[in-house]
C-alpha cells in the first residue's frame, strides 16, 4: 500500500497545529493509546507497546558516580495499556519482565528527554530538545532478546560522541561519552534492565545489545527534510505498518522490475530491521520505493550503500514541507479513523 497521496487542501500550518497536540512525553498521550487500539483492531497478539523515557539532564551530572548513573537507569519508569485499554504505570524493568516472559515482540517508545541543548546562532538562546526513538526487542532462541534501537536521525548521530548540557541561555557544558551518545545511553539502559531481571525476578531472558550497526539504525537520516521536529511520528508509522502487515510479504514494482520483500516477522527473525525501515518509508514516497527496489535487486558493496543513503536523504530534503505533510497527514488520518 502506498501512502503518498494527500488532498491538495492540506496546509502545513494545520499539520503543525495537529502535531503540537500529539507531541507529548506523558504516558497517557494519544499516540501510544492509538497504537494499542490499532493492535486490537488488527488482531495482532504478537506485539506489545511500552512507553518509557531517559532523562539526559539527570544522567549527565558532574556529581554523579557510576553507581548513581546505574541507579537512575534501574529506576526508569514506564507504562503500557492492557487489553481493556487500562493504562498501567510501573518500573520499566517490571514491564519488560512481564512481556519477555510472554515472549512478545516489544515496541518501546524510548523518549530522550532533554536530549541536547542547541541554539540556531550566536545571538539565539539555548533551548533544550526532547527526541522520540523506538527500541524494538524481539525474542530469539535460548531465552535471549535481540534489541534494535531506532533513531530517525540515522547516521547523523555518529557525529555526537557526548552530551551538550544546558547551563544557561548562553552557556552549555559538554560531557564526553567515549562512544556515540545514543549507544552510550542505550547500553546503560539495557544493562540496567538485565541487572534488574537478574536481581529482582525469576526471568531467565537476557537482552542482547551492542553499539554496532546490527543493533542500531545508522542508515539514512529520515529527518533530513524536517524543519519542524516530527521525530515522534516515525515510531508510529513503523509500528502501524508492522502491526497491519506483520505476516504479509511486500511487492515493489516498476514497469521493468518486480521484487518481493519477505514479511516483517521474517525480517525481524533474520534481524534485518534496517531493511524493514526502508520498506516502510518507501510506501510514502514513490521515488524512494524505486530506489529501494533497485538497491535490493542486486548485490551491493559499502560504496553503493552510502550512495543509496545519500539519494534517500536528498529526496526527502527536496520534498521539503510536502514530506512532512505526507507523513503527518497519514498518521493523523489513521489516528482519527
């Protein structure tokens, strides 16, 4: 299914107004609630949705010891909706304990709260930004769960190897991580969950994560055409397509080529998460669909892969406001119908 067509009457101002209504880190926000309603609608009992957050400003504190940081991650709080659409809040570890015992595939909205301090130019004031990411946890053999971290910025995050902390309107402080900022916090998060599962539960499952591309989305920057901050829409469009078409294959074709992609379940089992993301984003843009079909139709080396990512980013950038309209319109259409 292609999502690229939208009514001509859609205006960017109306889209932004609607985005502002739904951009929230509260556990009872409408995006998370709707994902659970749609999961019931499509009778998908394989997936569950969890919501949690990492508070960067608290973690990166000069007075924190390593043990202080460990405890902050162990004390992370989260929420989920049950089958009766009742919201439950608990320690994130307890929620992961529940769903890993049930062998569910977990889609965890992991909000990066106070992700960075940033200002447009020397005359502007510093602002703190919060960012939406998705942590996917899938069961594998021998009581293990494979963890894949999706940040829509993709390969752009490779440039950030520390945390820029807000001090004042004009001052910031940089905390080096010794590795990428994202992989540093997710490593701490997953290690904390494993410690809690081991210490406080009888759960034998272990979450498996590292800082490699196998466990992190380092692909094309999907926000390269986004000047408005619509990061929270990407976990939603990924989840909805996986939820609706979890066990179905996907056919991409042009006048001269045709390619079948395996179901999301099969790709998850093979730990090919990045391919899933490109299949999903291709459904919104015909040009990217053609690029994806052409790329996966042949054997590719690292140079071709980089060119593929470049072409996606350039296409999204060239779409400008229309790109945001397409993503947002389809999100809110699904939410309101």
